[in-house]
C-alpha cells in the first residue's frame, strides 16, 4: 500500500473518530440538560426535612419514590389534595453495590400533629415534605432524595420504554367509573402491558364480586415488585438504547425530584449495574383503631430490612470496615449445641455477612475481642452486639477483626 493511500485511510479514520466523539459529547449534553429539568421541577420550599441528611459522612443513599393518585375526582379545581398510592424507599449501599427497594403499605399508621393518619395521607396534608418526614420517623433514617410521579406520568413512561410482558397469575376484573378505571385480565394469559394496562395491573387489589387479594394492599405490593423487576430487566436490555431519547423527553414532563443531573446520571448507572437488587415489604399487622383499619409497623418483624437500611458503607470514616466485610469469629464456649450457629444467623440479620463459627474453651462470661478496630467503629459495633465485657487486642497473627466468645451467661437477648 502506498503512503498516499495510507494517509487517506488515516484521515478517514480520524474523521470517523471525531464524528463519534462529537455525537457522544452532544448526546451527553442533551442527557444532562434533560435530566437537569427534572430537579427544577421540585418544590424547594417543601424540602426542609432533607436538610438533616446533608451532614452525614456515610455515602449510602436513601431515595423516597412516591406515586400519587388523582385525588378526589369530584373536585374540579387545580389544587386537589393527592394521596400516595405507592411509596417505595430505595436504599443504595456503594460498598456492597446492592440496591434494596422497600415498599411501605399505604395504610401504615403514623402520627401527624398527634393525630392518627394513614401514611398515604401525609402527602395530601403536607405534600412531599410530610411524606419524607413520616418515613424518616417511621424507619429512623435520613432521606437524601425523592422522586414523585402521578399515574399519567407512569403511563407515559411505561409507553416510552416500550411496555413489558407479564404473565397473569389470577383473574382480574374490576371497574371504577368515578376514576374511569377498568381492569380485565385472565389468569394464564401472557399480556403486553403498555402504559394503560401497566397502570391497571399496578393498581389492582380486588374484583367486582369482592374476590381478589386476601391481604389487600400487601398482596398488591407483591404484584408491584414483580412489575418493577420486569421494568429493570427491560432497562438493562440493549433493546432499550434506541428508546432512550423518547424516555428522556418524557420523564421531565411528568416527574419531580430534588436530584441534580449529575446525581441522576451517577445513581442511575449504579442502579442498573448493581450486584443485587432486592425487594422487601414492611412487615406488621392490621388493627382497627376507632373503627379504622391501620397497618401497624413493628420493628421486631423487620430486622432484615432495618439492617439493610442502617448498614453504613463504612462504620467509621477512617476504618475502611463495613458490616459487609468485617471478619468475625464466634466461638461457643458452653455445652449448648448450636449456640454459635444461631448467633451467626442473628448477626447476618444485622448485616454482618463475614461470620465464621467454632468451639472454644469453657467459660462463664461472654466477651468481645476487638482486633485493631478504631474507637468509633468499636462503639457502633458494641451497640449491635450488646455484650458488656470487651477487650482490645493488637494481634496481626489473628485473621479476624472481632472474636466473640459466648459464655454461660449468654442468652439470645444479648443481640437486639
């Protein structure tokens, strides 16, 4: 090949590369400015409850996703109070690269000005700020961001991604003329859910004849989790690429959030590439109070969920240790069979994932040995383990950060 031809080929390659870089740059600017419109939709005056979380050092995040209903259809004015028909807390842990999606039943009992309310009414009373405050108090967490959408936006966004395919597992027949809502699916059929049909599937709880989900809203949440998984699968598929411009055009019209464009791009990528996405529903029981049925949230039934939400990416800013990677050895120093194994299970529920067990020399009193663990981290762990006696060691020959010896005085009550 002559040097002249090689020179032409190089020029062509250079032009192609330049064009590719230009297209990527223009696309990036377009995506950024489109997402930036979303954060401008938020009402900055209603976000006082988010101020507390700005001082935290932990880089895990909590996002409250709100789906609001149409309000009272008989009210024709523009400012119709709207309840949250769907409320999900999305927690991202950057250390484990895991996403936890926690659904909060809309009948959950909360207090507003010392009066009983269902949590779905918080938005109708005080908009986003009240919803955020209610969830923060309920779960003892800080919420960093929120996103809100109504059902019109929900339909449009599902249409923009091309809908999802769903196998129907039960007959669904429900009509509500006041909301122009008509749901008709047959058990066993495979249905392509466009925006309108997705709304129907998402909202269904019971049939016209009173049959349906025995546990009402809790069963509906299970359906919603199935739908969310289908949407996530669709978003991870290469087939979504040609639909991205349409999605980006649609989202700012119907969504409201306080996240910046940078944050949306960052966390959007993190969620799509996460190691694991798990869905949960708060556990509790239904109870009538003054003839009104409420869902009563109970901490003791939600240990696994709470451990996920309170599991920091690192226990101390300088330690580099997390519940996920901290090496713990539990030794049974009694004659009680299975004591260490049972304690390991409880530690796992608290978010400690690297735990081994064994047997030790008989002893009366339980003790914790902290090996090269800083004071801040140690204080946090002691609260979880709730064993009074502890010692500090500095032994690089040990393969564990924490060694727990279970003595005769140990009972299951020692762990929260």
